[in-house]
C-alpha cells in the first residue's frame, strides 16, 4: 500500500470536513449576512499537503468565505467605421473577428534607439484613450520587454474583482503602437440567488491535479476571487461564436511561470 498517498487522502478529507463543520457552526453563530473566516491551522495544513507535492504558496491565502451570485455577461461589439474615425492619421490595418475580437496592426522599419518601460506604458495608455477604451474597469496585468518592444496586457475588473477571460493587449516599439487586441465583456445583470463559494484552501487542494504535469518545483504567486466566463464550457466546438453566457465565481491561481489556473468556486465539496 502507498502509505504516503493514503496519508494525503486522509488529511485532505480531514481538512474538508473541518471547513464544512466550521462553516456551518459559524453560519449559525453569526447569521446569514456574515462570512466564515478560515482558521490558520487549516491554511497551514493545506500548505503542508502542497509542499509534499513540491508546490509552495508565496502569497497570503484569503481567509474569508462569502456567498456570491453568478453574473450574466455578453461580449462587447464594435462599430468599425467609428473606430476608423478615431484612428484617422494612423496607417494600421483594423479588423474585427466574430464581432468581438478587435485587432489593429501596423508595420514599421526597425529603430535602434532605446525604449524604456515608462515611455511604453504612457504610449499604450494614450492609444487606449484615443481609441475610446480608457475606463475604470481595467488594470495593467503585466508589462513584458522583448526585442526593444513592450507588451502591455490589461485585464478587466468588475466591482474590484477580476472578470476573465477578457483583455486588451498593446505592443509598443520605438515607433509607437504596433499591435492592439481587445476582447471585452459587458456585465448584464446578477442573478439574485447567492450561493456559498469554496474556501481558497479547497481551491488550492483542487488545483493539485491540474499541476500534476507541470515541472516542479511550482510556486503559487497569487490566488484571488472573481468571475470567470469560459465559452468552451457552453460549446467547445463553437466557442469562438459564443456571444453571451454566465460568468461564475472562480478562484484564479497564478504560478511563478505566469501560467494561470481557474477553479470553479461553486464546486464546493
């Protein structure tokens, strides 16, 4: 018998049972409008199980367990003629795929002078503002430098939570913006029926299966709660043509290699 594996199974079962019991006890104690706070011991036990798989957690694990409702969303669509008006004087090619993925590209001869990060960010922000997409529901996700270019990736925010999978990507060189992509979601309404979500500790245990084939060691750099809309869950074969659907609460787990994993937060026990 593989005693190490049996031990892990028993520990996981113990943690899940503890979370379930604590939730029900505290729900009765504090009332329906309050939240569960996951005990530090459960967090440490979870980290210990991950450590045995050569997975470490380099971020504070969220302790709060709340109730969330699903969110109906649809993809933003674009008016090509209006966008062209905003890009007057620009020499790039504008295209729209499936009426939801906006692409803009232009070519330049190579320049040799140095492009710094601050200038690249400012150039990207000015372009986003010019084309009419500057608002409060976005954040800079990463800024990557390569071949005297910068890739600036923006992610969508909804009420201080992430709303995936939507993004804006800007490629900036010494000549200015070379490429731009945007696919964005429009929140329609929230379902009034809230459901309890799984604790972050449970999400960390569930992600172990997804990390089975990932080269070790693995470091988890971030875990956060938000909404995740995956068209492939509606129709894998026709995902590109999906126009709307329901974004579900999810835990987003970011690894040290920048890979991102999503765990459905409704899949509680």
